[in-house]
């Protein structure tokens, strides 16, 4: 009789432990899913740099848009992009051993942005050089060359990036073009993701060619985990894509943006003759 009571008690205790474990895991999973609906929780902190430019130029609603994947033509070179915290710091396998993890996610997001944008009626397209190592940055097949020509013809070219993890990165934000007054799409994106100064690191190659750079966020922590987790990957990519596309629409609809930014003379676009 005592043996049966102990057996019954063990079954009850085990059942209670299993129930609490299930409830705890379900709560954690729901918290993670809910967090994916919050852009700030996903991308982390934005760039904390002195940047006071304001996008004021109006844009046409049918402006051609070109989405580029950062580092698509510089694999194996110094500018291959970050491997991310998971690979570099924790020894995880890369998403694709032939390219950096940053490029892997740049390409995934590029594809999703264009898909969502076309579905919502934007005049949007992408470009991928296909060749992953092009030594000459001025080769006509590179992101920079194609993006520069696209911008010169009146289009809006933007290159997608994920920033380096830890102390090596700055955070999310938009780097505007160097020789052009930022427009309302630039402002709209900066309101969502943050803003870098115009002459970040002395002026990067893409912005000097009138190609914007959007740093989604550091490739670490919650952002990287939700991208790598097969259960949350698509929802994370879709959230980022929707936020970017909505920023395009907000800028095209010429929404007024109130600003409390202080103005710094050095953080303005630069006439090309001065660089």
C-alpha cells in the first residue's frame, strides 16, 4: 500500500513538473514571438553619433528604387562583411561557408524587400552582380557602379548592411549620400532606424556615389538569434522588410516630420568640388 502511494505521489509530482516546464517554455516562446513585432527590440540600439542632417527634399511617388546587398561583390577581400557574433565569438557554423554571414542576410533581406515592395506597388528592383569577388570597385558590374548610374538617372539606390557585433559596430541607422541633399525617404528611414553623420568615417564609398547605406543593426544578440532560429527567421525578415517599405511610403507621401535635432554645420551634404 505504501509503495503504491509513493508511486502515485511520484507520478503527480512528475506531472506537475512537466506542466510547469511546458508552461514556462510556451511563455518564453510567446515572449520571443511578441518581441519580433517590436522593431527596436529586434534591431537593438541605433547609432549614437552626432548626426543632425534632416531629409527635406520631396520625392515622386513613382521614384525608381534599387535595393543592393552590401558586400555582394567583395567576398574574400578585406570588405567581405562581418561574420557575426554567433560565428566569430561562439563558434557557430556560418550560414553559407562560401560567403560572410552578413552577405547571407543582406541577400535574404534584399529579396524580401523587393518582393514586399512590388506587392505594394512600388517601382522597385534589385541588383546582384553574381560574381562574389570583383577587385576593381569601379568595374561596371559592382554594386557601386550600378548604384551610381541608377542614382545619376534619378533613382533612389540603397545598400543593405548589418553592422559588426560588439565594440566593432555602431548600431542601426541610415548613412545618407554625400553630394546630395537628403530627401524625405532618407528622413523617414532615419526616423525608424536612426541616422549616421553624412561624412561617417570620412565618407564611405557608396555614399560618395549617391548610394545610401542602411545598417539594419549589429549582427548579434536578439537580431542574429531571431534570424538564425528557423522558427522566427521568416517573421523577422518580413518585419524588417515591412518596416523599410513603409518608410519608403511615408517619405513618398511627403509626411511632415517634426524635428528637435540640433544643427551642426559639419553634418550637411558636401558639394562634390570639396572632396
